[in-house]
C-alpha cells in the first residue's frame, strides 16, 4: 500500500499498526488513546479533514436509504 499519511481514529492506536505504517514510510495521524503512558503528537489539522470525510460518507449513506426507499414502509 502506498500512502503519505495514515489517518485513523483512536480505535487504531495500537503499536503494531503504527509501527507497520512507519515501516512503509507513512506519517501516522492517529490521536493517542487517553490511557497511553506517553502521549504521541499528531497533526490535528489533518485529523479534522479525516473527520469531515467520514461525516460526508455518513450523509451519503443516509441519502442512499432515502433515494432507494430502504427502510421506508
């Protein structure tokens, strides 16, 4: 996989994912879990973009249900 950044939420803040991404040359943009002993720094501006993209897909999924009348009785 080729990418410049790995953008993910706190659920993916595990050492083996971070280490593997860094081995592949990616910059990791994952906020650290609150229970981590040493808090890692991350690019908060890039993380905000991930959130916007995720919300866009959420809205598209909602409109798909309306457009195809899924769940409408």
